[in-house]
C-alpha cells in the first residue's frame, strides 16, 4: 500500500496534539520494560555473585550501593532483601503499566474525538455534488469504525512498537554481553521471523482493505434498506432486499475469512519458529553449562531473556497487522478530508434579497455532462408568486439548486436584486432562501423541535403561528402528545401531507426573502393547499415565492407561470393566457379538468 506523506502527517498531527500523554506513556513503557528485565538479572546476580562468589555482572553504581549495605556476604545472609527487591520491581512494573495505560487511553480518546470532529466539520462543508454521489453507510463507517481502528492502534499498538523495540534492543545487549556465541545461537530463527513478519504485513494490509470496503458496502445496503423500509414493504421487496444484503454479507464474510486465515497462518508459523528457537537455546544453554562455559546465573538470564527476545518479534506480526488495518482506516479517513470543501468567502456580499430574480442565458449540466438547462432566461418579479410547470427531467429542481448555489452554471448568470449570486455570501443566501422539498427530511425529535429547529431559542408563539400558517396546527394539537409527540426517524410516523406541512412550518420560522416550494404541496388536499397559499400571501406580502407543482389549481393562483420543457422556457404568462395557448399547460389543464369533472360525476 502506498502510504504517502500526507497520511503520515495526519497521524503525526494527531499524536502531536496529545504529545504530553504520548511522551508520558513512552516514558512509562521504558521504565516498565526496565523493571521487567531487572528481575532475571537480579536472580542471576544473586546466584553467581552473592552465593557463588563469581564476578558481578551489574553496573558499578549498583555494586557500590551493595557495598554500602555490607557487600555480597551481607546480601547472601539477607536474601529477604533480594525478595523485597523482586517484589518491588513487580510493583514498579505494575505501576508504570497502569500509568502508561491511563495516559495512552486519554490520548486515544482525544484522537478519536478530534478525528470525528474533523470529519463531521469537513463533511458539513463539502459541496452538495459530493453528497449526491456518496453512500451514507460508507460515510458512517468511516466516521465510526475507521476512527475507532485508528484509536485502537494509537492506544494499543503505538506503545507496543516502542516496547518491542526496547525489549529486543535490551535483550540483545544483555545476551551478547553475557556470551556472544550463545547469543548467536539464540538468534538463528530471528532473521526468519523478521522476514515473515514483513511479508505478512504486505499481505494483511491488502486483506484488511478488502474486508473494510466490503463492510462499507454491506453497511450502505443496510442503511439504505432501513431508511426505505416503507418502500420495501409497500412493494413486497423484503425477499429481494434480504438476498441483496445476503450477497454483500457473504462477500464481507469471505474477505474477512481470508483475513482470518492469514492471521492464523502467521500465528501458527511464528509460534512454531519461536518454539524451535526456544528449544535450540535451551539445548545450547545446557551444553554450555555442562562444559562450564557459562554460570548458573547466565543460564537463568538466557532462559529468561530468550522469551523476552522472541515474544516482541513474534508480536511484531500482530503489531504490523493492526498497523496495516489502521493505515487502511487512516487512508479512508484521509480520502474524506482531502475532498474539496466550499471555500470561505471573506469578501462576499450580503445585499437585501428583495429585488427581482433574473436567470440570464443560464446553461447547466451535472458533472459537465448533458445540459439540463439550456440557455434559459426568465425573470421572477420581486414580491410576486411565480409558478413553474414541467415534466420530469425538464430542469425544475435544477433551477432550485442553482438559486441556493448548490451548483454553479456552466455559462450565464443569476442575479438577485441586480447582484450576481456568485458574489453573494453562500451562507447568507441560503439563510434567506427558504426551501421546502417534496420529500422533506424530519428529525427524530418532537413536533415542537422539528418546527422550531430553524432558530436557536424560538418562542412558542412563533412556532404556533408558523404551524397555523402551514395548516399543521390542528393535526399537531390532535396528536397523542400534542407538541411533544415524537416524530419517527425521517418522519416515518407522519403521513406525506403532514410531513410537508411540518416542513413548511419549519421553513416559515426563518427570515425568508425568497420562498421555494419544490412540489411540496403535492401530498395535501386542494382545500389545505388553498389555505396554505392564503396564509402565505397574508404572511409575507414582500416575499418572492416560487412554486413548483404539477397541480393546475395550485399554479393558477400564481402571478406568473413558467412552463419548462427539455431545459428551456417554452411558455410563460398568467393562467388565463396559458390556457388560451396551445402547449403543455393547456393540455395538462384539460386533462386535470376532465378528470375532476369525471370524479364529480361519479360522486353524484
């Protein structure tokens, strides 16, 4: 895997932000390893120097301390001191390990919080075009599972790498200082273990990436199915969706199984190599001791230290496998963080948006492909209500996207109050352009919270007025818990018309200079439709309103009507003017009028 410097810098920044905790954990790691290694050395010194009179193998400053106590003879007659020292070393090692675990845990949680916050903030500022194509389930996994993988690596494996390096280095120094020939025999299998660990790292990184991506694809299917559960039930697609999920789950299982096989092969092979090396070392220790080439103390040191040499080398595979998984995760996180965001606009304008809206020869296509809007020009007079009619794919929603600067036209310009919207502050523009979609998104909160979410601390009178103008107050008060009724996820507990009315009320809580209804009255009956339009007219006489609808009775009340066909304005005028002209508007009017007359006849 090509782990470039950008991702290394990201990991480095995360560590640097918590340097005091990582430095503290590193110091405790060093001290705990030192305390652990002192135990066999102290036993060897006791056997060889204090009890057998052999020359001391410990540093001079330690021997000077022993001489002050009374020398080797004193230590031989007071072996309880050695026992206390051994207990003290164990307690010190435990204390250092506790401090290390505490500090690295704090650092790991700080890193996870920082990464989650960076990701969330970055995703919030990414352009709308990215979210159109992104899979929600995969994004969720990157913000949760991948972040947790990085946290675990920094908490568990970063100090394990340092510990392994220290243990190997100290073991080699001690063993070669005691007996170089025997130390060489003790390292016969070490090069093979290092080479196997390196090859395993290369294999496991690829396997981890495949498993992670398969899990992301499975999560995306699960999220999509749970979000669209009503559609699945309505069309009886439960079996199909189960089979689709099963295929993704099977793919995830197979790739994870391959990963597990790699791990099992490594542990089995490294265990075998470690046991062979341990056996060889023990045999050679016995041979050297029988020849009198080493003392009993040296025998104790080698038998105690061979495990301390082989264990970190063997653990290197586990460390590298976890490192590989974290590298894959940090790569997936970095893929999000290096996506471009909407740039800041320090010099952007914030003009009043109460003037005319003008589309001047606007051409637009998604991702530079087929043009959706083609040299389109029209004007929405300030304070008027303009309705838009068009078939699916005619460009109606694209007009809305461009007005909120979710996309930028390839040519032409759009002005509000004579100012090009590309020069208007993006956040300011969206804050003053209210948009209600056909399929509104509601939060899993109470009705009061959903309506008042547009303001930080909304007054109850304002919330009730907005609900009243949206013809939502009656059904809200009739709900089981009134304003405290909990709305299901994405508004699943409400009907289509109720969701639309709650969304309209929520939009009315904003200070809107421009209101856009993107077919957002389609699910309400004609009587409610008329009541909402009357309330809107009374509420904001200076508000410019754009209504996108297929319902002629809704369109007919507008001051001006635009008809879109294949990305062009083919007709415009008042209701009376358009029904008198041949074209799409008059055809739809005739069809809807005939259907309404037929329905009335059947009722009679």
